[in-house]
């Protein structure tokens, strides 16, 4: 089977999961073709059966803005013609699903059949898609796709509520490579010492530092934990528009020595393996991939009780959930885990078990393969 994958290549959940899916499919013997404007961030080494097709965006004096949607459609057409793609799997509705639809229609006039699957990841529905200018296009792209999947039941329900009642919309969750995200695979003590010295407790957060992630809440949680007399440190991984505000808050609360800004990191498994608790205080999350990767490394999660997070983190079993902005409660949960080693160990083991048993590559990727086969034989 020849599979085309369209995604954003940048640091973010939809691009990460699309890249990991493509690499997993390639390892299972399928030929995978990534079609995007830059090399996906996690596609950092040669792998058999993986090909990259760069979308070149033309620039004409007459046209003030870039033509990525049309350039992408043209590249999909070209790749399908010469690589004989069987299915095109687009991740994120705008503009990928629209480009996929345009390419499919052009190829149809040439007698070439291309099945288009759209996977919705979150903000394409809950944020970008709600813009009045984009809403009709998102709705159309969903309804025109041969198949649609969502990464959580929450996102499927929101899609149905806000855009369409098309049936079926399948839920195929995000997944994690549990052989890579495995605490036992890394010298976590050494990495931990490099990050925070001899700190008693290491809190960690990974995101794109956008307002919805509430990054500054992690700093306030740290402050509350330290007020309890615990030698806690916070490691912040990532970058984005709220980084300056986070740095300013550190200075205001006199926490600069207790917070480490690591910046963007492609391979986060080593860092997560050095953490004690992962913080995800987001205003909304359609799934929470970073939390799942932490759980795979045996790191209990303290997160907001919103969106798809409760489908990943089980309160009182492998982590704790609280309302967004409830810093005192999140801090109290961190203190509880920090001062009760037996409970932390129980939560850590349960987090790892959930990742392996419910969200591993071996469990999730075959669901996409079944969907591809079903479409090709429909």
C-alpha cells in the first residue's frame, strides 16, 4: 500500500502524531510519502519506505500572499500520479483537507482514484474552525472526506455538535512508542542532575507556550509546592508566545533559580524520564499527547479536567485532575505525591501500564491500517 501523509511539520501534537504514524507504517512494510512544506521535525534520520516530498510555494509579484493550499494540492496530484498513492491521510482540517479534496477532484478527471482520510486533532475544530470565515470550509472538508477520525471521544462529540452529524466519525486515539518513551532506557539520574542538581522534586511541562496551555500556572504551582518546604524545581520544555510572560513571572516570584527553560526539544523521552510529575494545566486539550508520553515514562500527571484529558489520565489512579486555574488543588496533588513515595510508585506503574495497554503503537496503528483497507475495498 502507498500512503500519502499531509501534516504540519512543526513542533506540535498533530505533526508529531502524523510523523510517528508514518514511521510506524513504514516499519510495518508500507510505503509512506510525507507531503509538506518542510521536513517533519521527528523525521530526523533515514528510514526505509519513507519518502519526503517538499511543497514548493511559488511567489508571484501579482499575488501578495503565499499560495500554500494550491501548491499543496498540486504536489499531492504530482505525488499521486508518480508514486501511485492508494490513500491520502491528512492531519488537521485547514488547509490540508481542502487541498486533498481539490487534488482528488483533479485526479478523478484523469481516471485516478484517491481515497482521502481526514484526522481532526483539536484546534482545527475548537479554535480555527470556529472562525466564521473558515467554518463553511471546515464543514465541507469533513463531509467531503472519504473517512474522518478524531483523537478522542470529546473531539468527536464537539465536531458533531459544531459542524456535522456525518456518520461515522471514528475515534482512533493518539499513541506513543513505549519502547522509546521508557524510563528504564535512559540514565535518568544523570540527566536529572544536569537539569536540576540534587532537587528533591522535578516538575515538568512541555508545550508550544500558547495561552491555552496556561504555562504560567505551572510556575505558580511550583511556588505553592516550594512554600510547603519541598525542594522542587520546574523544567519547562518548548517555546512560544507566552514564554516572555513566564520568564517575567519567574523574576517576579523570585523563582529564576528554580525554573529551567530548556526550549524546543525534538526527542523529549530522556527529559521526561528525569521528571517526577508532569503538569498540564491547559484551558482545553483534545487529547493531551505530552501527558501520554510522560505516562509512558512512568511519570504521574497533574492536569486540568477538560476535553479529552480524562480519557487519558484516570484521576486517583495514574494522575490527578482539577479544574483549570485551580492552582492550589494542583499544588496539593503534587505535594501529596511528593511526600508519599509508595503512592508515587503506584501511580507511576499505573501510568506506564495505561500507555502500554491502551495507547501503544501496537494497539493503535493497526486501527488506521484497518481503516485504509476498508476504504480501498469499499
